């Protein structure tokens, strides 16, 4: 297991001073190299679980183990340096920055470079930047083909791209860092079916060719069936059903309580 969630519990006190248990013992193991979908109703706690894994939410009990290391004491930037990349729900690119700048922003320096070396060694900065620019172009060409419009538009503001295109670039740039695990929060939300096909393809290719493990939250069950090999259904604070994707989506409890079928 590359990621293990062990008995994760999280509760809040509401305005009437009542305790509300959002997560009441989440157990989930994510197998290396696999694409796992996390499904569940609005407000079930899926994004909160991602916040716990990536270190933004700390007031939980239980354990988050990434390659057997406990992440509970680590800050978000340290967790991202461990090799966990994240696509946020709804967030897109920085519209005023160019496509290239958005790609470069995501490149992590896990090798422990001295952050001020750029000031002291401007030539080092130049070399590093051109290396990373090459990587950005390579990633875009690999995913979208040689001569793709994103390479032509490298120096254009990201705001010139449609929402769906920005979503795809936001996924593609997760390859800039040395990530091993990607947390994707609703990659297809607000994206039309044509782009869904491309997003399905790039996620599958990223997992297969880069040996990435992917945990993704998604409400589009066609997409989940196409992309994910495993599926976990979060309901009433627990992983209520887990297994092969088709079996989980066709499970009577999932169909009635989540899909309304
Ligand atoms: N700090 C907090 N205090 C009180 N309630 C909170 C807090 N953080 C989250 N919640 C509540 O917990 C619930 C879970 O939210 P979360 O964003 O994890 O859901 P989700 O499963 O991602 O839903 P969606 O599918 O709509 O994105 C929400 O109802 C939210 O309001
Ligand atoms: Mg959410």
C-alpha cells in the first residue's frame, strides 16, 4: 500500500454546541500504481479527507501513512515534497500568468535546493529554468501531441484557455513535480463530454506511463467506470463499500443511497 488511512475520525461542534461526526472511522488502503475513485454524496467529507491527507486539516484522529511514513505532523509543503500532488476542486490556473508560468509554478524542488541560490547564482537560475521549460513542453507534447495548441500558446495568459482546457493543464502540470501520488478533486466537474474523454485518457496515461498512483474524487460514474480500477464509497463517515469499480457502482446500497436509483 502506498497510502493507508487508518481509523480517521473528525468531528465538529455546530452552532447549537452539538457534536457532528463527519468522519467516524475511515479506513482505506490505496495500492501503488492503481487508480482509485472516492465517491459519495455532497458533504460526505471527500474533500475534507483530501485536506487531511495533504495536511490542511489537522484536528483529526487516526493515521495517514504514505509509504509507511505518518503524515500527521507534517505541514502541507512538507507533504507535497514527499511526492503527493493535488488538483483542487474547482480551482483553475492563475489566469494572469502564462501557461508556461503556471506549469513552472507546480515544479517542486524535492532535492532540497537552497531557495536563495537563484539570487546568488543567476546563471544557475537560467539553466534550471530552461530545463524546466523543456520539461513543460515535453509534458504537453506527450499528453496532447506534438504541435498542440498549448505549446504554441505557452506564453499566452492562461485566461485565454477555456475552463475545460485550464482543468486539463492543471492536471498536466502535476507531472512537473516528482509526484508519486496524485489527489484529484473532481477532475471533470464543469467540463464538457469532449474534454472528459481527453481527461480520462491523460489520467490513465499518467498512471500507466509515469507509474503514478491516483486517488480521485468524482461524481461522474461513466468517468469512474472508465478510469478507476478500484472504488471506495464514503457514506456516513465511513468507507461503506470498497472494491472493483463496477461492483461498487452496481452495489444496491450505493445505487439507492448515493445514485438514487
Ligand atoms: N471546519 C468545519 N466546521 C464545520 N463543518 C465543516 C468544517 N469543514 C467542513 N465542514 C462540513 O463538512 C462537510 C463535508 O464537506 P466536504 O467538502 O468534505 O464534502 P465533499 O464530500 O467534498 O462534498 P462535495 O461532493 O459537495 O464536494 C460539509 O457539510 C462542510 O460544511
Ligand atoms: Mg468536495
